[in-house]
C-alpha cells in the first residue's frame, strides 16, 4: 500500500517568515494529494489539495507544489501567523477510491 | 450544515473489556470512514464504507474490531476485547463519494485502555 513520509517532524518559524513542509510518497498510482491541519484537541480539516494534472496550486497564503517524477509534494505557508501553529498532515491516494494514507504529521510552531 | 457527529467523546475501559463508538455522517454523504489516530501519529484508515457496503477493511484487526453501517447512514465501531495498544482517538469521517474529495472529520472518540 501507499507509504507517506513527512519532513521535518517539527518546524519553528518566526512570525512573518515562510514555512515549508515536504512529503514523499511511494505509490506511483497516487494522484490526489491533500493537506490537513489539526489544531490541538480538534479535528483534522482540509486546507488545500492538488491533483496530479497540475504542478502547483495556491490559496491566499498557502500553496502546494507537486513533483510526480520525484514523488514528492510540499506545503508552503507565507507570512506565517500565530494561528498557523498546528500539526499539518499530508496524504496521498489514487483518484477514485479516496483511501487516504496519511503521513505522521509536522508540528509547526509560529513564534510571535 | 451539521457536521459529523461522534459519541462518546471519551471512554476509559480496562483491557479485555469491550467498547462501541457511534458515528452519524453528514447528510447525503455516501462514503464513511473510521480512522485510528495514536498519539503523535497520523490517522490510519481502519475501514471504508460506500453506502452500506464495505469498500476496504484491509487494516482492520478483525479478530477484535468490527464495524457496520446499517441502512447506509449511521455507523458503529466495536472493539472486543480491548488491548492496551488500542488506546487512541477514533475518528469518523465522511465524504460525498469516492472520487478524491474532502473528508469531513468528526471530533473523535478518545479511548484509554488501562
């Protein structure tokens, strides 16, 4: 099955700086890649996703880039704010079964 | 729009006891998932339903875990007998269908096995 790995496990950034989290996946059949944000004690929520037919997608301060050849995709957060502090999970699945395999998560800490 | 409802929110049991979790998905969502999230890790898919049929249960420990989705709406997840390593948050999620769409998660049911 799919194996998703995330690096680094913890990332601390100064408020206003950018944060980048990278994920790698193993199954070349995967073509849907979402990112979920989970604040402490709360449910995971989708923040952005990308399909394999595009290389980049942006939504205000967040963006996701995909490199299918290298089997990795990254989350970019610009102008970080304290409310961006959370655990971010990447996931991957072949389109058509929505059977998401999640990574272990990245703890992002934004220092005011 | 009402979200995914789960109960109970918290449960403490001793090993070898049994426990059941309930989930009510978003109205109209055909696909329902149960995930296990151990502290410090990402959610792990246990079982996926499409309407009232099982699509995937390859990671469900069937010797102790069971799940059903009668009438294609509510679902229950049961653990019997529980082991210490079953301590986790059990997340229920739903989506409109199978074609790569957003999963809407419930608040989760936190299980502690002593």
